[in-house]
């Protein structure tokens, strides 16, 4: 049994720096703030860049995240 709660999925890329849209993202903006810890398909990652585009979160992590991967928090 996992102790992680899904807060979104890796969506389409945004720009050339590895940023991506968060699909079905949590309404809690702090989940995607710079410095926040997330799990990508169960593996830890940190948010290193965060912004919004068309009302949706756009983030970049400290490691690669495949499109469709689950984003979760403990």
C-alpha cells in the first residue's frame, strides 16, 4: 500500500528547458512551488522552476519526468 497521494500528471512540454504542464493538478499551488518535493512514479524529485500558463501550473523538476507519469506527495 502506497503512502502517496496523486496531485497531478506530467503533461505536454512547455518551452525548451524541460518544463511541462501539470495535467489534472491539485488546486493547492504550494504543491508546485519552487523547492517543493514531489514523487514522479514513486521516485523523489524537487521542483526547480514554477509558473503558470493559461491558468495551469507549469513546472520543471530536478530530473527528467516522462509524459504521463504520476506526480504525488506523501
